[in-house]
């Protein structure tokens, strides 16, 4: 690695890590206000924020919502990826562009469009609206990851299973599923993280009963400005890092098994 490349990597790491390190450091400050650099050391802000009933309720909403979004994205994304990769679907590029459009269209615009759609449809079930909105923005991650796994899979194994008399479902369950599990795992974890951290879609579709954690964080910043805000931000960062670590561990195990 050349000196220029090494310097570029260090600059990129600094730009990514430095903003994340600031709330982490402020969350352990012993002062009643957020200050940087922190003064003293304490973990009492973590206990304070975790003991808040509103935080617990919003956390539960976000976990349920992220799980529903991940499951819904898998249910829709796996057959979509198989159809786009393995079959000659008319308008394939247009369908793929539509599925991936949430990665391009501003999420505020997507959220407003979903709000108008559900209003016209007369839906009043807030959690359903949130789940559908989050599935829309999580679906591209599942479709992309599963499609990549399908492109790396060996179609001859599926053909052999069909020749041996297996039907389509048995072939998928016994052959295809095992080849695309890395894509399914990574897609599901990415979907969970994207849903859990989402703010723009939830801002349009949530209400007081179903109030995800990112919305609570935004409201809490306006109400009080003590280090508990930084502690809550740190916990959200930690959850994302843990999920990514789990994904890397699972995929690493599967790669080693496949190589062996």
C-alpha cells in the first residue's frame, strides 16, 4: 500500500469515526450538561436513560418494527431476487430499478408519498403503516444481497436436483437455500439496522402510540440537553456495531465451512 493510499484510508477512517466518537465520549461526562471534552467519568447517564419508561416503550416499538421490516423484506425480497436473476422476466431492468429506487429517492419524499397513500387508503393502523414503509426502504438491501448470492451459486446443483425428481420447493429448500444463506443473513441484518435507525419514514408515519426510538431521540434533544442524550445515541451506535459483528461472524463461519 502506497503512502498516498494509506493517508487516504486514514483520512476516511477519521471522517467516519470522529463524529461517532464525540457522543460516546460525552456520554460518560460527570457534568449535568453535554460538554466536550468530557469532565470526569460516570455511567449514570446510561442507567438514567434505560430506566426511562418512554425510552423502554420506544425501544420496544423499534425492535418490533425492525423485526417486522426484516421478515417482510425477506418474504418479498427472496422470490423477487430469484425471479430477477434466474428467469427472463419482461421489464426486468424496470422492476429492478423500482425495487432499488428507495436508495436514490430522498426518504423524506418517500415518507410523504407513503403518508398520502395510506391516507387515501383509509388505513388507521399505525404499526402497519410503519412496517410497510420500512419494508419499502429495506427491500433493496435484501434483493441486492440475495441476488449477489444467486449469481455466485451453482445452478447445476439445482438442475441435478430437478433431474433426480425434486420439485421446485424441495429444490429451493434443500439446494438453493443453502447456497444463498449468506445473502439472506446479510440482507436481513442490514434490513434490521436500516429500519431500527430510520428517522425520515417514521417521522411521517408514526404517532404517539407507535413512536420509534430515533423519533424519541429527536424530541428528547429539544426537551433536555444532558449527557443522557449522548448515552442513548451511543447505545444505538453500539447496537448497529453488534449487528454488523454478528453478521461478519456468521458469514465468516459459513465461508470457512464452504471452503472446507
